[in-house]
C-alpha cells in the first residue's frame, strides 16, 4: 500500500514492517500480557536479526494510514499532532452529513488506523 518514494530509509521500512506485523498478529491477542510478550519477542528479533537497538516504547504504537496526507499510506504523526488533522476531517464530514461528535485520543486513533487499513 505504500509508495516506493515514501520508503526513505531502513528505519522507515522497519516501522512499516512492525505496523503490519502488529496489525496481522498482535491485534489478535486477547490481553495486555500476551501483547507484552509479543512486544518482547519482536524486540529480541529486531536486536538479533536486524541489529536494531530500539526501545519498545519507540515502536509499540507506530501507525500507518492514509488519512493524514491525503491518499498516501505513510507513517502517522504522534497523537497530539494528528488530532487537529482528524478534527478537520470530522468537520468536513459533519458539513455534508449528520453530525458526529467524536473525541480523538490515542486508543481511538489506533482503532481508526486499523479500520482504515481494513477498508483500504
């Protein structure tokens, strides 16, 4: 789903791989304990095979989507930078449809990214 020109370096490709791996496997786990184990296994894999010494917190909630930069599938900004863009999209939607009163926060944005990925 990503354009080749958006893959600018190795780190960006690994972020994309993490996002897709988390969506396919981690999202199916039922509790935080299992998701934590998955995070640790992923971290060990990255250190052993990819020579990446990232902290888990740096990639645990990485998200890709196409609703920040138009139609391009890219790594999404941090939650506090993404909220104004989502509010703007909601205002555009509300202008033409029955208004929805939504509040965007981290979990909401993660779910929105998952749904957007499935619908895309």
